[in-house]
């Protein structure tokens, strides 16, 4: 377990290539975070990548220069990822998220994120979408 807080940040374009940057950011961050169970790590990474994928795929806005930030934070009790993006607000209700049926080709991202961490929160702050993922260390 980390002796102090572990923090990493990324500012990137809303583009598929940025997903690789997230994987790289996570890899370096885990070295600082210290020991977590494999299931906690897998669930957290899955949630982060699913939300990032949703931002890349579904983010809407007038500009081709859309950006997002990702802030990772860990302390002795929890792991937190916070995304901020400048797209239009998504049309969703987190309370109604469910896993897509086997026949459906999409619709699993938010359900997988919900399953991977203890809490998924979405809010709008000014002109930014803010996603916060949090899980307890185990």
C-alpha cells in the first residue's frame, strides 16, 4: 500500500488514440499506488477505460478540438478517477443503466463501469461533464 497519496493526470484530445495514453497513465500510476487485489485493479481499470471509451464515442460538441482530463488519485482507503470533458451533456440516467442483452451489439460500457467500482457519479459543472469513479481498496 502506498505510504502517501498517488496522483497522476492526463490532458488529451477526445480521440481513440488517447485511450492508449490512458493505459500508459494507469501503468505508471499502479507502480505508485502499491498493492491492491487483482479483482480491484481489474474492476477499476475496466471502469476507467469504459468511461473513457464512452467519452470518445459519444461526446458531442461543436468543436473538433474537444478535450478531456483524467485525474487519478489513490490513498490508503480508496482509488478515484475523475474525468472532465467539454462535450455536450450526455443524455443518460445512471439509475436506469443495465447490462445489454447478449444479442445487443453495444450498451455495456456504463454497466461494466458500475460493476467495476463502488461508485460512479456524473454531474455537470458549468460547461464540463464530470465523471467520478471511486472504489475502496481491498
